[in-house]
């Protein structure tokens, strides 16, 4: 099965999950075992191929625990409804990497929602996207969203249980930094409408801020990177190459 087909079917599954109890449907789909080895009945998916699925899950704030459960099943084959993969034995670096990917997906969804709103909302007889101040905010948002995605994608390399702690640290720290600006800009452009709990924007930014704190915030991982850098004798350039 091609990677594009897997992503297409996965997103279709997420969008069609029953609101009450989605886990029987997820169990029957077979997607929860994609990361497990073929010998264990899975697909042996590498992190590179898993990244688009994590982005898709992050963009759908109403679907909680799907990606986390897929990761947890590497250690516990019958895991279900997992929300804390670090507690489930995945390890802090892998948990941070997965969370950075979810954050990148949520930020891409926030960007799309914000651009759509700015392109349709009118004030003084024209769309607010035509105002220079709004254009500047959306441009900053685009830069931060892309930076978060690139940092996260750089950490999604190889086998899940062999994730690089250095890349995980950089991904989680950069995603956390981006999340602050992206969420703030999204709410600024939407105004009061985005503050209601029922609004899609509120759900995305709420999930984003929760992920910022999960498995070490940006300060924690920045300190870890600093310790690794200071502990080397070959300088920052060598550290960057090692990542």
C-alpha cells in the first residue's frame, strides 16, 4: 500500500469516527498497529512514513489518543485510549518527538482556519485579509508554522524506538516557541469569536497549549540542548552536524 493511500485512508477514518466511543472502530481498522513490526502483525512503519499521519491527527483536535495509542502499542500490544505515551513506556525523547509532530499538525490547521476566516470576514467593506496589519500577522504565522514543521520532521527519522534525543529536543523546543505566536495570532485575527469553547479554533489552541507542557516544555529541552552543547569539545557546529 502506498504512503499516500495510507494517509488518505487514515484521514478518512479520523473524519468518520463515532463521537461516543471511537475505539472499536479504530481497533477494527488495523491502523493502531501500523508501527508494530510485521512479525507482530503490524506494518513496521518508520518515523518518516508516520509523520504525515501525526500531522493529520494533530490537525483534528477532536480525535485524542489515536497516535499516542499507536506508539504505546510498540510496548503494550493491546493498549487503547492512551494519552500519555511517556507514562506508557515510550521514553521521553520519542514522546517529545510525537508531540512536536502533533503540534505541527495543529498549527497547520490553525493557519488554514485563520487564512480562511481572514479571506471571508469583512470590515469597512473589504476582507480583513487585505489589511496590511493582518497580512503581516499571517506572514509571521506562516514562518512559525513552517519552522515548527521542519523541526518536527527532522526528528521523525528511522525506527520509533531509536529516535534521536538531540533532534527530539530541538523539535519540541521549536514547536513550543512557535505555538505561542501561532495561537496568539490566530486568536487576534479571529477576535472574540475564537474564544468560545465550541469554536474549532479554541479546541485547536487548547490542545496546542496542553502539548506545549507535555513531555517537557521548550525551556526544559533548550536546557538539555545547552547541556549537550557545553559537554562537547568540538563546538556548536559539530553539535549541529551530529543532529
